[in-house]
C-alpha cells in the first residue's frame, strides 16, 4: 500500500481529507491512526477555543473579523499539533480503542464491558468512599437506628444458576445477587426495585465496601443501618464518617449484621414502611423525589447523599447492569 502523509492537512480545504476517506474504506491500521489524529485535533481545537473564550476581548484589535481569523488559525494549529511530533498522546489511546473494535473479543465471565467501567466514573463512582463502609466509613445517620419491626413474608433467594459469589464482584454480579430481594422489598415498600439496588450500591460501593464482621465474614448489611439500643441482633463495629453542619467528622458506631442479603432487604423495607419519618419515601416512584425524601428524613448525614443516589439510579452503570442481568436470566 502506498504511504500517505496527512501532516500537511489544511483544515480549510475539504479536499485534503479525500485521502483519509479512501483509506477508511480499506479498514486499514493507517486509516485508523489518521482518524485518531483527527479526533485529537478536534479535542485540541476545543482546548484552544476555551482558552480564547477566557481571554479578555476588549482590546483595540478585537473585532468579529479578528476573532474569525483567530478561529481559523486555531483550527489549523490544532491539526498541526495533532499530526506532528506524536501529538499530545490522545491519538494513541483513541487508536487502540478504534483498533479494538475490529476484533471480536469475548469478555471473561462476570467481566464488565468498557462502556460500563467508563460510565462508572461518571455515575457509580461519583459516590465517594464516605458513603461506603471503607476506610472512611459509611455515610449514615441516627435515622438508621430504628428498632427492628415485625417481619414480612420471606423473600426469594438468589437465582439457582448463579454461584454464591461475593456482592463485590462488580455491578453486574451485584445486581444478579440482590435483584430478587430488591423485588420483594419493592412489593412491601412500593418503591421501584432498581431504586433499592441503587441505594445498596451507593452504601456499599457496589458491594466492594460491605461491612465485615470481626472474623472477616460479610455482615450482609447493604444499607448501613445502625444498631441502636433496641436492636437485639448481631452487630459489627467500625469507624464511620458523619457530617455536622456540612463538616465531616469521624466517629465509632455499631451497625446491624444479618444472616443474608434477604434479611438486610427485609429490615430496610420494615424501616421504610413502618417508620413515620419515611412516610414520604414509601411508594415514591420518582428517582429524584425518592433520593431527596431519604435525605430530608435524615437517612444519611452526607449533604450530597440525594444527588449521588439520584445519579446512580439514572446512571448508565445501573442501566447496563440491569439489562445484562435481564438478558442473562431470560
């Protein structure tokens, strides 16, 4: 194949892209490389535009004409930066991703697709470790110290075709593990099951930071409900992060421990259903209203708790995990 040099592309001449279009039909690595450079050039152009927009525009040489020519210069400059000297490195990353789309790759069992991991950075992982029982502890409040109330009908167990995997195996595995219990709790509370899964994900970091017993076994406490004076069951102690007047502080607290995730959902459903404080939460089917209702009722002291929860409910990570789980169990 003949060698092509796109380093001299003129951004103002559409004919200079004809060679790149020809190469794209060949599905060649060279075309992928040059396309990646064009994406990098677009990124650099936006960087330059943002810089220009932030600069003062009241000089004696400023005018609509000068800004137009400046924009044309920046457009050409971004292309030169991207196509000469290796660019800024973004093109190489894009090239690897574009090249990967030409291959058929079967992810390992339980693996998380790339788009899920990327989405996690914007929705799921947007919840800080202060909301999970990690080194910084769970974001909880005295509202979770409600006493145990009468139990309701037992929930279903995990699907028989799934191994007894830990809840921290990733979003898809987490959803597979807790979805049946969330459905049962949804029937009791009137809250959509996906809202409950999202809250459990927020509280435990998709199961990665679930509270542990002294022997290292899971506490099965998916909602980080505290063990108050009226709690007679098992408990686990840890240091947690609490907020007072918007300021975070550390304190030692006891949390409830259960024999299974089903018991955790049952206890949570009793709290929401029978505690008058959560009257505005039970039966709520609007994601934002549900999240704000929990925060208004004092479920957590984190001032950003409602925002984090709503973002997970409406986020791509939960949506993708639910779709994958539904397909897998169809």
